[in-house]
């Protein structure tokens, strides 16, 4: 029996796999009556190694056995085979054969199984090292390339071995194509590239940037054979650019006709309009955060570029988001090259480059300035294009693009940009209501620096935004409405766990009033059965009001309401419908993808400090006569009072408080005078501003505070502080008797 099995193993490997499967599953023949299955007993390593029926001996067979045992739920046997495999120390050729059969994903899958670690991780590392050595062995690759000119059997074997190197062998093949002069050899190498399969698509896209038209033509032909509809996006420019050679244009159109399933009439039916639409759509998808490659644990993806100076392909790694924005920028720029005066394409390209630059720059740093930077490019594009970038960013929910556009608009915006010709809010005013603190603050900065001379739609939002920047509150806020208190409380609890300070309201009308009044709400949650304003009416009112139009809305309800809510989503943007979540994970799994990109990362402590200093400075600017009367400073009083507690902000806060005509502002100025920890310079400034405040708005201090000031004056040891306090006391309109007493107390100095 043993010899028979061994003989069968040699001649019929598939039968052995069946035998292994049946034995592993504990199968018994049909001649025996069915018996209850015995308790599962995992074979030991020794039992697996001694089995006369299952005896894989080659590295490939052992790897097959590992995969099979994992699929059958036998981790102990899988581990035994893995250990035997490593003891054989497979060479690079064996590792590449295993990779060809199971793919990199097969190795990665085993490496992630705790039951097979650390051996499975060791095997993955060995495979990656062998793969890299194969790709770096140019002599071997050159030998295989030379074999492509041999007989069909030799050529096919060479292509099969080159395929083991995947995309990594493409640079050498491209070099060979660029060096050869014979058309037949070039066609043969192009054929070989096609034989390598879809792995070569990404590097071949980079070859489209090569200066050699023969290389570009080869790339187009390969992409036409191996690509798909997404690949076709990258061929439109080659097909219609007048800067391209006629041969490449024809090849690109033929490739497009092959890749586009709806193009029944072939290349002749393709048009420039199609090219522009396809390039624009591809760029917009990447601006929206789509079409990103699969990233590794560090968020990196493999990218290819053609080094023009070295005339070769280069493989690099880059962040997934940055790589997508780079590709989107290229597509938009290609579309712009085909239609240079198209305002929509100008806006799209500028949005992409600004978004990419802003995403790569720490939030507490300004965009880079100078020739060749995205910032200077935007300046040269002018105010009108930037206003369009801002409008698109607000409409599409791209906070990063909005902040970048506003940063440039600080140098370009004028008072005319505050007023919409149709009487509604301008793009700058709309940014004040966008549910992201960076966008709001950036818009407020632009507006204050414009120095508005008359009120505008949304002007009441500027000062509250600056005031909030002074308060040490990094919380995100949400408002929720639901008809049933128990369900609303339960849902609010989940929203709180997701990181929001949540306010519960009982009706759609009350929710609207709450959100519109607050100005700091980043999320609205509506029960689908909300009353006193139905769901559709509540959503319509929220979207019609500039203060609430850009805030994301999440509707929670039952499955049967999906159809009606979908109709709402078609009419109103930034909406999500989800079934009622049972736990935090259920909420987060739907909420996180929906909100991704709508707002930037949370403000860091350093960034909050920078914003607070900027806010104090801007409020001080508004305290001057130029800003008074247009932007009321009173909504910022609470923030200024809090800023008085911070040494780095108190001087600016004192200056701004002096312009607020309230008793609390006057009292804070007086309190600073009697606090021992306050510096002399700050007390002198506070005294001067307090005197001005009393003269302008009258005496609003309580008697107890006046007594504290008099006592502080009497006890002061510093001449500067004593003089400052005297100036305040002098503004209190003393009686004639008190004046006489003070004058008599003066010591007249002797004659000199």
C-alpha cells in the first residue's frame, strides 16, 4: 500500500491532494454505517511528519500543504508543514514559483496568522528579499530579454520567468526598448511587456511622460492591451494633444477604442469633448479623495515616475493621498492644456495644487511662498479663480481646499467680495458657516483684514468666531432631534461616545433654532420620524439658511424609510441615511467615511495657541474706530475675559475690552489693576484703558471694586503703578471736599 501511494504521488499529484483533503476531514467510506463524529484531536507535529500518506517533500508542495491545512482549519498541521518548509531553506527560484502560484497576497495572509508566526513572517521576508534580488539582477533579466528572440518555446519560457519579476522588471525592458533601433525587436519587447500581465500597467503609465515617442507609443500599446476603463483616463491627452506625434495619437485612439466598451464605432468616434470630460472626471474623483491605491501600514503606496535626465523608470513610495492628488493635478493640467481658457478646468487645477500643498504643510505653518509654489501660482491666477475654488470647496465639502484658498485670498480679496450681486451671502460669508473651525477662522481673518465699511450678509458671524478662538475648548458639537425621548437619549449617548458634545431637541423647529444660534455645530443628527417640522421640511430649512447650509446631516431611521430619504439626498448635499445603530461601532462605521474630508484634523495645542494670538490681534484691530459700528465686539467678550487670564494674551485682550461698553468689561479692567501677579506694563495699559472706558461709557464699577482700587493705590510701592492707579481715581469725579483733601496732602518741594 505504501509503495502504491508513493507511486501515485509521483504520477498523479492531484490525487494526493484529494487524499490529503479526505484524511484531513476525517472521511470514512460509504460501506460503514454513519457514526457520531469522535472528539476532534489535532495531530502532533511528529504524527504529521511520520504520516506515510501525506509526504510533501518539495518547498512548493509543503507550501501547498500549509495553505490547504489553513483552509481546512488545521493550524497545528499547517505549522508543522511551515516548519519543515523553512528547514529546507528554499532558494529564490522556489520562492518565486510559490509567489507565481499563490501571489503576494497568499504569503501576506499566512504572515498575518498568529498560529503560524514567527515562521510565516520569516517566509514572507524571504520571499520579498528573493523577489527584490531577482528584479535587481540585470544580467539575468538581460539574458531573459535576449531569449525573447529565440524560438517560441524559449520565448514563452522567458516571458514566464520575467513575469515572476512583475512590475520590477519593466524598467529594464523599457531601457532596452529605448536602446534598440530595429522595429521588429521593439515590437517583440512590447509583446513581452503585454505578456507580463496587469502588474505592468502602473509603470507603463509613467512611461507616457518619456521624451522618446517610441517609448510612449510602446506604453500606449501595452496599456491598450492590459488596461481597463480607469486606465483609459490617462490616454485621452495622448490621443488629442497637438503636442503629441501623429503616431502616438493614432495608437492612443486605437487603445481607447479597445478599452471603452461603449465605443462601437472605434477610434473615429472619439472626440475632444469626451477627452475633456474624462480628464475632468478623473481629476475630480481624486480631489474628492477617491481612486487611491492600496496603502501599506504606513499609508504609503508604490508610485512610478519617468526620470527624464536618466532616461529610466524609477520606483518610489509616497503617501496614498498625495499620490492621488498628484495624479489628479496631472489630469487637470492635461485637460487645461487641451482647453486653456476653460474657467472650470482652471478652478479644478488650482484647487488640486492648493489642496496638495496645504495637506503637505503642517496646519500651524503658512503655505510656502516664492516662485514655482502653489501659493504664488494662485496669486497669479487672481481673485476670481480663487473665489471659484472657495465656492467649489464649500459645495463639495473639501475643508483643506477651502482653507488654502482663503489663505491666498488674504492678499487678494476686496470689500466687493463681501457682497453677492444677487443679495445672498458671498463665498467669504458662506465660509463663516462651514462646519470646520479652520475654515471659519480663516474666513474671519480675511474679512477683518478687508476692513469692511458697511454690514453684509453674515457679518454677525465674524466676531463670535474670533471669540471662540480665545476659549480653550477643543470640543466638537452636535445637535440632535427626535420625537421619542428614550430613543433620542440613546442615540445622543452614542454620538457623545463618538466625540461630540451633544444637545438634544424635541422637534425639527427647535433643532433649527439651536443650530442657527450656536454657530459652532459640526454635525446635525435627525430621527427620520422627527416632528413639528417633518424631516423633509427640517432639511429644507437647514439647507436654505446660510448659517446651517453646509453642516453635515445624518438621518437615522428604519430600513423602510430608505427610499424617501434617498429622494431627499438627491436634492440636498452632505446627507447620510443610516439604520438605527445598536452600538458605537455601528455608528462609527457609517459616520467616519461620511465625514472624512469634510473637516480637517483636530486642532493641536500649538495651533490653538496661534489662533488665540491672531484672534486677540484681530479684535484689537476691530476695537479701533475703523472697525467699530460694522462688527460688534460684544459677542467676543467671554473669550476676551478668558484671555485676560493668560499672560501671553492679556495685553491684547485689555485693548479690545476697552471697546466693549459693558459693566463686566469695565470691571475686568479694574480687576487687573488690583491683581498682584499682573506685570507693571499691563497694569499701566489697563489703567489707561479703564480711564478711557469710564470717560466714554460712564462709571459702571461697583463700590467694592472702587474701594479695592483706592486701597491698591495707597499700598502701591511702585511709582509707575501708583501713578497708573492715580489716573483711574482721577476719572471718578471726586467731590470738592475730597479734592481739597488730596491737594492739601501734596508736599510742595523746596525752591531750587
